[in-house]
C-alpha cells in the first residue's frame, strides 16, 4: 500500500526544545526554594498529567502555579510566558521546509502530545496550520482527549487525513511513541538527526 500522508511530532522534532532544568532553575532561584521543595510544589500542580488530555485548562494550570508558589499576577504571567518560550523552543527550519515541500503530493499532519494553549502559541510563532490542508490535521492530545502512545490518537490522525495506517509515515523522537504508531501499522521513524530523518522518510515515499 503506497504512502499517501506524512505526519510529524512537534516537540523534539519540528521544535528543538531546550533543557527543562535551565528555565525552571531560574525560577527556583527567583522564588528562593531549595530543590526538593521546589520540585514538590511543581509536582503538585498537575500530578496526574491532566493537562495533556484536556482535563485541565491553561487557566487552571496557571492558577496551580499561583497556588503552589504564591505568585502575584505579574509573576504568574512571566512564569507562563517563560513556560511557553521553553515549550515552543526553536524551529527546525530544515525539517519545516521539508514538511512544507511534501504537499501537494502527500497530505501532511501533526500528532503531538500537548497542553491547552499549544495551538495558539505554536501557530503564533511558527504557523503550523500553513503546513496542512485543514487545521484538524494537527492532532493535539489535549484537544482529542488521548495522548501518545495510545493507539486512538494515531487512528484519529489517520481518520482525519483519510488514510489507512499503512499509508502514513510518522516521525517522532520518543521510542515509545514510535512503537505505538508501529503497532497500528504506521511506518514510524525514530527521529535522530534532521538529515537522517529526511533520508529515512524519503526512502519510504513512493508517489501515490
């Protein structure tokens, strides 16, 4: 069955994301807490990772940090702005150009574990919706209620792209997410370096 569509993950693939400890370390110093207390309070905000499946809103997430650290409004705004800067990282321009050039021969989609606010922030910075034929081809976990490696999120992407799993190539930087896609019959590629990933995807592409 010929490949008719390609989908990418975002964080760690289309976006290069920096060290989490680097920006959180700045905030630990700012609030004046030792590492253990700081981590305990961070962990209290969303201990069940509900924001990733749409069970917690961005506003609720923000309030959780206010409650955990006693932030005033200005500090809460600054913390959230720093969080989104870290979350969105830096764009991989080469991979973005490759994705853009796949169309119109192939349909393009995105499958991303995400948090409420991600579509707004990533569209504002990088314009991911311009990569796809329909905004629904960007499948965010917080919008559909399931996260990778749950097979349902891959099936949602296939349904929205109107392809069978065997007609989709998917690129992700996390092994468990690659394995989850492979189990459904998707041609899943583990992202290592941009040149290697582009070569691996091109080897799977036969024009439909």
